[in-house]
């Protein structure tokens, strides 16, 4: 495991200490979680930027075809990740039809 040493101003240090106490975690654990979330966010932003850049390089018809091909896969992934949420929405929709 790598070691990182950093300096924080008094305000940031106090905020970190309070958050660690609230979460019942060490300050290092809070910082690791925050850094992981930050890096995940940056990677996602780069990924979405790459997608947007690639989308600008195709015609609208090509983009539509790609989106139509991906939509069933996206829906399938959402259903696998959140089967209850999908089921609940289906029940609500059925209830409205009656």
C-alpha cells in the first residue's frame, strides 16, 4: 500500500476530523473513499467525453442506429441491476390501465 503525506489548512483538517467522527472511520479511510469517488468521477467524465467526441464524428443516421442497437442492452442491464425497481414501475403502469 502506498503512503501519501499531505498538508491541510486548519479548516479542512477540522472538517475531515468531524466527518471521520460522524462516520466512525479513520481520517485516512474518509480520504481514501473521497479520492476513489473523485477518481471514478474523473474517469467517467473522460469516458463520456470520448463518447461525445466519437458521436460527433458520425452522421445523425449512424448515431440513431447505434442508439437503437444499444437501447435493448441498456434496458436489459438496468433490469438486471434493479429488478425490483423495474417490476414496481410495471405494476404502477398496469394499475393505471385499469
